């Protein structure tokens, strides 16, 4: 299969070793610059790769822009989940990924230092799931105080209700795809807590997990108001409790 490259020439699409899955919602303002920059950095990284833009319910020009980027760059793919649902988009993106390794990223992060360190861990078979922790010793969380506090509260809630043993569940992750596929398929809850369910199920089923500290500084304010998210997050944590503690 061949694709039209950015320079107008026909290029053969190599099977990716690395898949990058990025849920996107109302990201018209930064999508193009972020994808172009990430693509260039991944080219320099040296592995065959794909970038999967998992659009979910955007009301701005994100869908059209994502399609335009996919047409322009052979490494970029996109699909629409059809509703504002981060977890549904992330789950489908992981299942669609073709790479040996999958990085779950955020469009306002794209931290290549995390890519290098996490993929080194996976490549040396030291773990199957690497989590970029915002709260681990050595991490630097340079987001607003409210967002940092929300992260600490959420992680504490997961420890109390579900016995979570780590330091963070949401955000950057790198996985060995074949080792996590059954875990991903088993997840029952979506929205804001899919990523947490994936980590907790991995923990409970004995998947080898490594946490590494990251420095996090977002490129723009959150696309969804933090306060407005709280009721849905609490409701979905309740669903997660039922899914893991009762349904198993």
C-alpha cells in the first residue's frame, strides 16, 4: 500500500513499530502545530510509527483538520468516536493500533523525554506498561494548583475504593500492545475513568508495571472545565467500583 507524502511524492507506508494514540476534543487551535511537531520528532526518533487521532465529539473544526492531516501525512490516521467520550476514543485507538508498542498521549503534552525513557524500558523487556507519573518522587507538575489537587484527590479515591497501589493512572502511558490487549478489552467503563480502569486491571492481573516521573506543563487550559467534570468523574468511579469489585 502506498500513500501520498507531504512533499507530493509517493511513499511506502512501513508497518509501524510504534503507535501513538491521542484522543482529541475541540483541539482546532493547537492540533496542526502539535501533530506536525510530534511527527517531526518521531521521524528523528528513527522507528516506523503511526499517529492515531481519536476524535471524540468535537464541535469546532477538529474533525476536518484531523482528516486534512491524515491526507497530508501517511503516518497520521484519524477516526471519530461520535460523542464526547475520552475513554471510548482511547480504547478504540489502542485496539486499532498496529505497533508493537503503543504510547497513549495527550495533544497538549507530547513529551519526547517520556517516549525515550518509557520505550527503553519496554524494549529491554523490563515492564509491559510504563506510566508517566505526575506525583512520583522526582516529578514536576507545573499545571495549576486546582488540577494538581484534583489529581491527588482522584488517586487517593482510587486507593480507598479499589486498592490502587500506584501513584497515578491518568495521562501518559506506554504499553507493549499484545500484553495489554486482553486488559483493554475487559474494561467496562469509559469517559474519564477508562485509563484508570486499564491501569487497575493491569495491576490486579499481574501485568509488569513501571512508573517513571515526568515534568508536565500543558500547552493550553483544559478543553473541559474541571469543576463540570467532577459529578461525572464521581459517577464513573462508582461504575468502576461495580465493574472491578463486583463484576470482576
